[in-house]
């Protein structure tokens, strides 16, 4: 969902969304070369999110099967991406209905937040794999400083994750831009998020992330997750986020 | 809660928090000049958040009484700030208990997320007041581009807010750093947040934000809120967030 | 919302709801005296909830103003009742749309749960007032047995309530029909509820229940709430629930 | 968790819980035959919930593997039961700490609600299996009356369930004792519940209920669930609930 793929994607699905969206307040005029003006949803509701490919070889992870990774990426991640595109079209249509009760609109907005969180967190999740699990670089030093030791940070990250076992949610290591500090945040589902937090390392604790391989043995999944991490990705996120 | 006030505050409350925190994994050694080493909680659990003063004259807003603003700032905001400091001390102590069940720890982590959201959102909220309500600058242009028109943006922001009337939550205009786009997000309570979203304009829809002045007439409160906005603050946040 | 008032109300609003509901799977045929068959929503979506009047004199409570009680009853309770009736109509209409994505339907179902909880809890809440606050009868004996002493029960009920101060939610004393035991349950908002629990005493901790009279002084509101309770109502609920 | 097994269980684990609970307000005196009085937690915090055995042969279901059912029953259900017993002991201990901040107590109360919901819903879930999936009896007639047709009821029940696919939650057919009506309720997690609703048919949509057999194909799981239902159980629950 980088800027280029997003722009490309918007071309391909704009018509479908325009069909769902009635003309109205949330629809921006688009220049045309003649005849009646075409309308398309405003960018906030354009729904043009495109699938981001896996950046690693899913047959090569240790302790996470290709079947699990592919199911997670194809069904859960892409399912959320399709839902987000659909919801954005519904929002545009709903804004053209002047009489829609706000509480009904709120149901759509909740799903927008839910799917926005799911899409972005899943893209960050898959991007982290393909490494040897060895933490290094400035992020390692920063975690020693923020949590007392790397082991203390890891113990808290794992305990936060295990608090979610058997249900849903994410453990999120984030750089909080506002307090300029590092924290592990607990998220019960895709709608939770640390305000002003930039996610650096995200651990999916929804059961779809591990049940196929590990059943209910969530701690073993967390081991496998940590083992396959590419900390260079986490370090790059940290350096980018903390610089500003 | 800027860096300087935070450092000052940490001096004044560190002893109290250290007393609550048993020595252990989450406690960093602090250099001392002799005798047995002192310990203090690691920065992630230091709890030294300090009160940020109001930056405007609360007797001068239109349609929002001094009594309401002072109650909101003194009780709700500062109550959350004290709770966050307390919870961070509890987290440090809890991490030194090796046998604490993760689900019990999760209860504390939820409250950390809850109070972190409350403190930061409230500081951003109060910082916005003192203006004439006229949107201008690059943020206005950006909202026209993202939502079709400024009126279309405002209609969606207000409807998102009204979906929360009678309960709790926030309407949050955010710059999403990851998708590089502007959205109004719905938040049911302080734990909800748009992942990778930088809040630009935050509208508190908890009943404590308006009930004293408006009873259940939430729409009139939203009018007053919009009327007193200093859009230069919102514009500065947008320019800072979108530059990176 | 007893059976009789409900039946009366259904007559008066059925047309409005029928207009919103497209004919389809969720619509039951109603016998007519001739011509084309009329349809009306099935009872599950009929929306005919009617306002239950206050059973006490709102000018006579101690420490809870008539203005607060009337605002609470007219705006918050009746607002939820209207929303529930509206949502049930929307559900009927949505079930006739075969292509509606389930996640969109889920937004309506969440609101149905939300408003069902709000309507029923508010009716139970107002029904409790008008007494002298003295607990007596079999419920008092049962609380002594379940919690060690009446004071121990009350301390836990109050602490559960105060955990919600500054936000939303309910403290609910319930008879759990399944475990056949008494518990104080914590509810974060109208969607939370103890499964198989019959609510006996419900304490509204939404800020609309007290802010107008007490600002953020939630503990004083809880004092006033307890002071005006008619425990005969609570006792009757307990005897009815525990008998079965 | 019937009355008899509960009483038996209380004998076996009381000591463990008593050790966790400091003497105090939430602890009831227990008669002893001599020496200093023994204390044990009050019944509300006694934690003596005992495992309810499966009432059907898990090797005999169609489309739900023995491995899945056993994992669900042993790990998810029993894990919640152990957590509930643990949390009740923690609540007793916490009530003896006069200085515990209510928001910290609230974290434990949330988990009590969460695990109470999980334990009861899981017991109701497993109790439903072992039939041929054919709805009959008074519950079938009642669903025809409430939803227009059995097919209309089933379509709404399935759509409510599918709204939760990919995450967590329950679809709950309940008899609402207060409104005396039948509804399918949406529950996002174990903490949601229809107030005054008696659950008649509960469909677990947590991914642990199906991922091992069906991956993300939630609709196929719902098919299998419906296929194995013993509607006599549902009918008995309905007759019992609606009689009172």
C-alpha cells in the first residue's frame, strides 16, 4: 500500500466504488474531456487499497508453515483489505444520505477503523519476517535504555502477548512520537491503538496467526515469531520514527 | 508532557514509584555516589508524566464555560495523568512478580493504553482552543482535496462525533502516515486509535466534555467546539506530520 | 415495556417501520381483509418498544435533582428507545438485501445489542428509586451469605462502580441463573452483560447520570444513588429470579 | 458447574484460594472445631468452578474432528475455567487491600466478566452437540412466529455469525425475559451479552472453534455446527426460560 501501488490501484477499482457511491457531498468532481462531469469518490473514501505482496519466501520460515502464512496473508489480510475498500465506498454512499442516523453511520466508521487497523498491522507484520531473530542496531540499544535490559523488554513484550492468548489482539512495540518513548502496547483487537504511537514491531495474537500450526499453544507460536524476525526492519522503522 | 517538564517531573515522583516497584527485571540500575546501588523504574515504567498547563484563557471561550473547562482539565485530564503514573509503577512492580498470570497483567496493560490515550488526547484537545474557528492554511486545502470540499469534510467529522453522543469517545481527524491520507476516525473510548495515524484535530465526545453546559444537547457542544478552534494549531500539526 | 404497553405501541408505530422495511425474508405476512396482502416486520424486528413512565416523583429524591432525572429519562433513555426501534426497522430492511456484506450487518447488530442493553438497564434503573436506601428482606440476607457481610458486598459494589468513573458503564448486581450465585458485575458500556445473569440492582455510571448535579464527583453520586434506593424492588427481583 | 459439582469442587480448592486471599472484608468466617477460626473466601469469590464433562462422543460428530473438539474443550474452555477460579481468588485478596485504586480493581472485574462469559457459553456450546440438526418442537414454532419463518431466522443467525468471522465472538439466540421475545444477538467477545437474555443456542465464532478443521472457511464451520445440533436441548432451554 505504498504511494505508487495505491495510485495504480485506484485506477482499477474506481468505477466499482463510484457505482456504489451516490453523487453527493462526499464525491469530488473529476475533470472530463467533454459531456456531463464524471464523479468519483473523494480520496478519503476512494477504497483503492492494493494488496502488498509478501517480501519473503513463505517456504523458508522456521516453525511457521507455508500453509499458515499463505492462509493468513490470502484470507485474513486480503479479506480485511477487500472489506476496507468496500466500507470506504459505503461511507461515500452514506454521506450522500442526509437522513442517515449518526448511530448507523457510526457502525460503518467502526468497521473503517477496524479494517484500517487490520490492513496496516498485517502489512507491518509480514514485512518483519525473513530474518534470524537476532536483535541489533539502535533499536536494541534503545530497548535496553527504555526497559532496563533487552531481556526485560522481551519479557514484557511476551507477557503482553500472552495476555491475549485464546482470543484476539496484538502486542505492539511502538515509538510514541508525543512522549518520545518506547512502550509495548496491548491491543484487544484491530480497533485499539496507541495514540501517536508509531508501530515498530507488531505481533498478531489473533488465533488465525497460529492455530493451524500450534493449536492453542500460543507461547510456542511466540517463540517461532521471535525466531524469524528481521530486526533490521524494526531498526529501520525505529530510526525513521525517532528521527522526526 | 514535553521532554523538559517530563524530566523535571521524574525527579519529584521517582521515590514514590520506586517504593511501589519491587527491584527486578523492569528496574534499571541508577548510578549512585556510594553505598548500595539505588534502583529506579526503567523509563518505560517511570510514570513521570507532568501536567501541561492550559495555553489559553478559559474565561474567554464562547459557549464553553470556565467551570466546564476547569473541571475537564483539573479532574478528567489530571485524573487520567495521575492514573497513568500510578499504572506505570504497578507495571514495574508486576514485572518483578514472575508468577503473575498474563491475564492479570493484561488488565494493567489495558489501563496503560486507556490512560495513555486519555492523557495525550486531552493535551491535544485543550491545545486547540483560543481561536476564531476559521479554517485556513494548508490543512484547509488538504481537506478540500481529501473530502471533496471543506463542507463535506466538516459534515463527516460532525456525523462521526454525533454517532458517539450519549456515551463516550473521540472524533479524530488524523494524517495517516502509512497511507499518507487524511481521515476522520471514530474512537469509542480512549483505547481506540487509528494505527499510524497522527491526530490533527480531536473532539472529545465523553459526556464530561459538555454535559455541565449543554446537558444532552451534544450538537450544540460540537458547534461551540468548532467555534473556538485555533486552526493554526491544526495546520501546524498537519504540516509537521505530512512533511515526514 | 411490559407486554401490554408493548402491544399498544406496536399498533402506533408499525406503519413507520413497515415503510422502512422492504418486503423480504424478515417480513411476516399479516392477514388482511382483502386485496393484496399487507406485510409488517416480523416481531423480532417490529421496533414497537414503548416508553415506560417514571414510577416515582422526580421532585422528591434526595441529592438527585429533578432536572437531572428528567434529562436522563427523556433524553438518554428515550433516545435509546427511539434508536432501538429505528435499528430494528433497519435490520428488517437489511435482511431483505441478499448482498449486504455480513460485516455491514454486524454494525447494525452491535447497535441493536447496545440499545437493547441501554433501554432495559435504564428501565430497571429508574424503577429502583423512591425508597429510603435501607436494604432489607431476603436479598439482604442473601448478600450477607454471598459476600461475607452486607458491608463487604456494598464495598465491592461501590468499588466496581468507581472503576468506571470518568467514562461509561454500569455496576450490576445480578443473580446468575446458571451458577445460582450473586455477583457484582462490571460493564464498560451498554453492550456488556453477564451471560445468564438476571440484573437485580443496576447503577448507571455514564456521566449523563450525574454530571449535571455532581460534575466529576462520582463518589457523591453513588452516595445519592444508594440513599434513594427502594430495596423492596431489588428484593422482589431477587425473589422472582432465584425461585426459578 | 451444577450445584452439586460446584459444592464438591469448593472443598478441593478452597485451601489454595484461601492462601491467596488475605483475611478481610471479603472473607467469611467458617466454623471450626477448635483453635483459631479458619477463614475462606466468601462464596462470590470462592472460585470453585468445576469442569463439566462432554455429554456426547467427540469421535462421532460430522465435520468437526475429535482433535478440534478436544482441544477446544481441554484448552479453551478449561483454560477459562482455571482463569475464572484464579481471578475470583485475586478479587478476594484485592478487596482486603483498602488502598487498591478502583481502576486497578476494574481490570480484575473485567476479567471476571470475560471468564464468566467464556465458561458458561462454552458449557452451553458443548451441551448442544450430538443431534441430527433438525429443528423441532416449540422452539421451532416460536422462531417461525418471531422471525417470519424458520429460514428467515436461520438466515439472520448465520449472517450474525459471519459478521464475526476472522476475529472473535458469539452468535447467541436468546429468549429475552424482560421483553419476552426471541432475538439473535451479536457478541464481539465473552464480555458482551444481552441483558436479561437467556441463551438458547450459542455459536462460538472464536477462531479456536474451527481454524484447526476449516482454516478461515468460517461458513463451512457454521454448516457443520448446524448439522450436529441437538435441537431437543435448545427446545428444553426455551421451554424452561419462557415458562417463567
